[in-house]
C-alpha cells in the first residue's frame, strides 16, 4: 500500500509505502510532464538508495534527496502508522 505524503506546487506527488518487515520504506516521486507523460523515481529508506529514475535531472534528484532527508523521520513514522492521515488523527 502506498500513502500520499506531499504534493509540490508543480504537481509532483510524493508517496510512501508501509514499513516493510526488514525496516525499509519505499518513497515514490512522480511529476507530470507534457512531453514524456511522467517523470518518476524511487528512493528506499533508510539507505536513501535510488532506483528506477526516469526523466529527472541531477539537480532535481539533488533537490528530492534533500527533501526526503529533511522529512525522513516523518515518513518513517507515518509508514508505521498507516500514513499521514492515520498518524495525525485527521
């Protein structure tokens, strides 16, 4: 199951998985693109291991790396509590 985490002003969606039995969490990033359809990438926490990168520049990936690093503690917490909505009791 993937949970919504954040939508950026350019309509980039950031979602995350539940925490897996081995402690890993999948963070998926997807940005609509008029030419290509979508750009996307996957980052695995807690290692910050990137894979399946399609369409993003080095500068964009550096930005996402920083964003995920700054939010990893929340993503890891929410991944254990059913996403933001359940963790925040909204």
